[in-house]
């Protein structure tokens, strides 16, 4: 490589690093009905049947403010299992109006379930067990989706 080409290659590499680092992360922001500060969860999105089926199976850990958002085609009663899931979880069930309609707290790792609530939901958010208690999250709280194609709310 010629000496005068090196700065251009370095500049191109820096641009690529910047472009990758500015990619917006998908997130769910939970607004408590009790007026406390909103809580943001950076999420992986499970949109396809295969992604939803895999969920958080085989994971050893989940970051403190991380989770997985399950997107379903329609509102109905959704059931979950903890089969092959080593992380105890809280599962928030969210309806089409983006309201938390039920929470299952501290689901037991490796349990077959089914884990569900007695109401139809359109979305589900899995976070570490204890997350809802630590952040005073409860049924009736509202959520906002950020950078989730086709599902953003602002």
C-alpha cells in the first residue's frame, strides 16, 4: 500500500466504526402509573416464530437493564415455558394499547410451565427476576417502544 493511501484507509475504518456505534438500540421504556422515573430496558426482539420459540434459552446471564421483547401478530393468551432457560425471569404481558396487563415474577429456571396470565396480550417482555419489584413496575403501567420497526410509539 502506498504511503499516501494509509490516511484514507484509516479514515474509512474510523467512519465504519462510527457508523456501527451509532446504530440505535431497540428499547422499551416503562412509565409507572405512580409517577416514578421511567425505566428503560434495552431489548432483543423476538418477532418470528423461531425467535419466539428460542427466547432466552441456553443463556447464562442477562444484563441488569436488558431483556427480550416478544412481538406477536395478534392479541391472545400467550403461554411461556422456562425449558432450557437458566435465568429466573419476570415476564410482563402488554396489550395492544401498550399497557402492562399482568406480570409473572420470579419464574423458575428450567420449569416447563406453562407460564401465562388469564388475559390476552399482544407483547411480552422478559427481564431478570426481581426487576419489576426493584423498579416498582406493576399492571397498569404504560410502555413506549423505541427503534422497533413497525412498532415504535413516540
